[in-house]
């Protein structure tokens, strides 16, 4: 009879996610994961399969959290839609942030896509799906802002939504590079302010 597991899978996946985010897929060995989680290599293999299988689970959960966060942003008063977009740009990685004020670990969606999308179709497909969710949620927020009179009603909300997502991705990269928060916030504010009539700009 197999012995019952004495560890919490969620805790292990969370720890593995942090490690993959900090050092990337290729920069993380099974030994690194074993040391970080406190589990033997055999226990990791028994519970999650190989490193690739564990990464895919981590990546799936990360993307699912990003999807849920994007859906939640759409909810709320239409006249506050741009404020919700602004808040998102002010938090370049609102799915997983740094711990206790430590250096920002970056975004697993971006890192996983950059490392594996060219060779792993499952990662590529999951990445595309999440980016589509982000595009759609930002488009809906732009549409809300248009109905509230805060964005030109003749502008293409899909294109503007994609522009916001691209800005967010760029801000995340700058955050990981250590650019100061003041600079990042000024970029975020400029991106949103340039969507709006002059009367609404800060």
C-alpha cells in the first residue's frame, strides 16, 4: 500500500512557481526544485512527473490566475474603467509579485513563453489563450470607457486594448530590469492619459 503524502501539493506548486519565475525553466534543475520544496527527487517525480510536467502544471495555474484576474477587472462601474486599467499598469505583475518588498521576480507568462513557446506547443497554446483573455478584457474596459465618454467613441477598442496589453508587457520587463517605480508609473499614466480627452488628463 502506498504511503499517504505528507506534503501539501499547493504549497509545492507555489514554491516551484517561485523558483521557475526567478531562474527560468532551463535555469532550474530538479535538484533546485528538490532543495526549494524540501522534497526528494523521487517524491517530486512520484507526485508531479518530470520537470516538464511540473512546469506545465505551474504554468497552467499561473495562466488560470491571470485569466481570473483579467475577468475581475472588467467588473465595476463603467466610469471607472480607465482607472482600473491605470491600476493594472501600475502593477505590472498582478498575478505574482515580490515577497516582503523583495526584488520583483518577473512574470512567468513572459518567461515561460520566451523560453519554451518555440519548442513546446502546449506552452505556446496556453500562452496565446491567456494573451487573448488579456486582449479581450482590455477591449471591454476600453468599450466601457467609450460609453462613459472617456475615450474617443470612433477609436477601435480592440486595437487600443492590445496597445494597453503591450504596454503592460513592456512595463513588466522594465520592472524586472530594476527601473524605478516613479519612472514606471509615469509611463503607465502617460499610456492611459493618451487614451483620453484633454479634460480628463492629470
